[in-house]
C-alpha cells in the first residue's frame, strides 16, 4: 500500500546516505515456555481448550543485528502449539539522526500505547496471560455482514454477540503493526509518534491496510523520580474493513476508533507495580443511525519478592461497556467483565522460572458468568 511503500522508501533512503561501517554484529537470544493448564468446563470465551486438561508451549527468538552504532535491524519470531511461525516484530531502527537525538523506526513493531513492554513475554510476565484489555474479544466486529434476511442489522448483531468473545479486542494482544515511528527523549520526558496500517483494536500481521485511513498514535511519558514513570497516549484511525458493506452505503473508512490511555509504573525495594486505563470510542454505523459506542478497560498488577528467587504476583483487570440504543431501549453493548489472576514464581536457576497461576473470571451477564484457569508454567531463557 502507499503508506508502507513510502515507509520502505524512506528507510532505504536513510540507509543509503549512512557512512560505511564495520561488519554487522548479530545477537541472538530467546525463551521457551512449557505449560500445563486446565480451565473450567464452560462455554465462556475465556475457557481454554473447552476445559480439557492440556499441555502447550511458546517459543520466542530475538534477533538484533547492529549494522553500525546508529543502525539496527530487529526481529522477534514467535511459534506456539496453536500458531505457526510468525514474525511479530521486524523493523529497522536508526538512532540519533538529528542533533536533537531523534530516532526513527520502520517495519512492524509494537505500538507506543501503554506500558506493556517486555511483560508480553513469558520470562518477564509475572503471571500467565495478559490483562483482559489485551486478550478479551468484545461484541463489536470490525465489519458487518448481511443476515439471513439479507439485511444488515448491526444492533442485533452486536447485542447477540454480548459475552461471546467473537469481535475485536480493546487492545489487540501486543499490538504489533506495520508502519513507521519517530521517538526520543528530552530530559525526563520520552515521546513517540507512530503511523501504522491499523488501529489499536485491529492490529494486522500483514503489510496490507484494509481501509483508506492510517492509524495514528502519540505518546508522552515522564519519569519525575527514580522508580516512577507516568505515561499517556492517544490513538485514532478507521477500524472497519472496506471490503464489507455498511448501512446506507457509507464508506467504512469514515468510521473511526479514538482511544486515550494513562499508565503508571512504580518500583521500590522488592515491589513493582504497573497500571493502565484505556477509554475507547468507536463510531459505529447502525440501521437506526450512527452511534458512538464506549468502553473503559483497566488493569493493575504487582509483584513482590518474598525471599530470593521466590515472588508473589497479583493482577486485577476489567472491561466496562457503555450503552447502545436498540429498539428504543438503551442497554450495555456487551457484558461487563472482571478478572483476577494471581500466582507465585520461583527461579530454579537464573534462567529457569517456574510459575503456578490461578485466574478467576466473572462476566456480568449471560449463561456463563464464571470461569477459571489453573496453570503450571516453566520458562527457560537462553
């Protein structure tokens, strides 16, 4: 697409004018996790493998190739028992390209939205999964399809999807997108601005864009004192697929998602705490007219080292949905969700981590209001 073509050309142009450097130095690292898990036997969207006891695995390989002091190629390769080999992250990074210390990155990378960082990986994740704002699928799809009567009735489609976990996530897993980003620091302030092929709810693992808009993300973070970082970000862009019709024949690319978030990281002594809140608004085409649908997502998680090698961790996360007007009645467009996840981690060796984790989920509506998950995970870094 035009956005990615321009991005690639810009990256190549920057590389062409850089002075010759010593041969590239490549650093390889990775981590592998082996899991045993058992969830409740329910039809809840948070149930894993229909409640059957199962084993799983997850492998990540990180490749950093330093072309020079200012140019690096990076890749993050992922494979699991349920997914084929995938390049989550593959980008060119050019640092200190101006006297202001501005940095540039192009390719596919994690968006500067929130403070998840390396906690998306098993070795740095205190617990097992990610907070519900990253994993749970809402009732809102990124397109609307004709029904059995050949009429598009989004209100009915959205309401019927409440608690089913079949639509978009609020934040799409780790939010890896193809695009370009500029970022840097000025004293205690960090800043970033990215333009990508999707929004924070519709990240894509391909280089194609499925509507005529581009996603935009701007972030600022400040570290006023050691151990404390406070950040915020704003993202906007079209989220609907243009390949599918919408009521009234409008262009799906004109319907946008707007999301604002605030996050905090605090550490002192043996304790570390992270928190994040995200407010998102989707402009949605409905048969009765356009509506803005709102959702608030949040989580707070912490870890405390009890004794050397042993820690305890706890996470609380949730989603709270605004109303939709349907048939003259206002009601939440999805069921609210609350989730607790807690556990212990023990370092058998510096690079070998054993975790025991329990997750409890409450969906405030529907026929499957409760779910749980128990996990034993072994992670090896190399």
